[in-house]
């Protein structure tokens, strides 16, 4: 894909500042980092700590914030925007869509499509994919190689299901969803009951429902609910990273972000616009409100009300947690001082 500098500037709602002798019709061949960009690529400055790379970048133009002073860089071309990270994302989205367009509609003769399956328009079903009886796939959805889709699964329009995904029976997936390689949707919830000297399996007979524009990361698991006609639920526009474990009957609201290696135990309710940092652990049967941020490696053991920024284990406000960490660093020094005091007092 090649775009002119003017086209890119218009696309990201940026102001083109040419200082290097090229024209706005220059054809750009891609995007790269400041230090690795070639002369036919653009780059971006998304964080001030990389400012030192700007002087030597070979990129034809740099996406840069309107808050950055670029006065000393008279030999560089710039596309000035309000948010370089967002502008970079918009450009990458074009490249991503071009790559997806290369997956052509059609059903591979090596795929297995059972009876009573409804396939929408412009469907792609690649080699060794299996779609079981009674399932429905919406228009423009792409089912890549080795995907397994169980009985009575519903998948909406404009979804992409990457290789080796398993979507078990009765799962419901909305429009515009992305499910990355190795994810398992609708697997068995962890249901067991101790009975004397044995552990009795408690069958999991519910289902999973995923809203619109949800992304599920690679090797993430979303377990089915326990009882018939109950569900594990993920709301619209929520983004879930790789290696996340979501247990049976969990409900996650809209516009939330769940970072890698988070574990959420059964029947927990999570509100809208919640961000959980990497490796956060959450006990079961609690309620977490809206607009909450929880720092990495924190443990959530109780209900949380709305509008908080928290971290640590035990969980506390993020500011208090930082104070606690500062004190912990001083413990060796404090211990030495305490020993001196004890020796002096002879106690």
C-alpha cells in the first residue's frame, strides 16, 4: 500500500509541514520506528523519551504532537497532530484492513460444514475449519484454518476468527469481533463438589455471550456458565489481552480493558470502563463498579464502588500503595536503626 503524504495528513486530520525538499505527493511505503524507518516510510513520536531519535531518523515525515517544539529540526518533514499514537493507529488500521482483504471469500474444500449451518455473504472458511450443525455465521466474517465451531453457535457480521480457536456449543458472538489464535470460548467452567474421598464433577450447561466489537487475545479462555440458560457475558467494545482466564458466570461490562494474565473467578460482576492491569487476580462472587483502574499484580478480594484508582495486595488506593512501597524500601535502614535502639536500651 502506498499513500501520498497529503493523503496521510488528511486521513489523520494533521497539518503537513514540509522542510526537506519533497512534495505532498511523495508516495509513502509504510511506517516504522524512529530509529529503523527508511526514506520512503513515515514514523511517529508517541513519547517524549524517544525525542533523541528524532535528529537521526531517516523517515520522510514524522507524526508529531502539536505540543512538541520542533523548531530546531529544520531538515525534517512533519505531520502535526493532536495525538501521534492515535494517528499511528489510524495508519496501521489501513495496513491491517489491506492485509485482511487478501483473505478472499469462499469455503475451502478441506473445511467441514455440517447440516443446517447458515453462512452469510462473503464468508471465508479456510482449511480444516469445522462448523457443527445449527451454527450461523454472519456476512463478511472470516473463519481461518483449524477453527472449531460447535453446535448452535452464532457469530455476527465482520468478525475474524484466527487459527486454532475453539468456540464451543451455544456460544453467541456479536458483530465486528476479533478472536485471536488459540482462544477457547465456552469451555467447561471449573465446577467440582467434594464428596467424601472423591471430587464430583458439576457439569457446566450454560453458554457464553460476547457483545459487538470485542477482542479476545491469544490463548485466553472464557468459560461457559454453569446452569442451563445462564451465561458468561462480555459487553460491547471490551478488549481482552492474551492469557486471560474468565471463569463461569462472570459478567464484564462495556469498554473495559483486561490486560494479560488476569484471572477472574466465577460469578464476579465487572462494570463499564474498568481497566485491570496485568496479573490482577479477582476472587469470585463480588461486584466491581464502573470507571475503575486496578494496577498490575493486585488482588481484589471484595466489592468495589465506582470511580477509583487502586493497586497492591492487599488492595488500597494507588497513592497509598505508592507510599507503602516507599516505606518498604526503607525497611533495611529502619531495621538497623531499631537494633541500635534496642541495644542502647538493653531490652
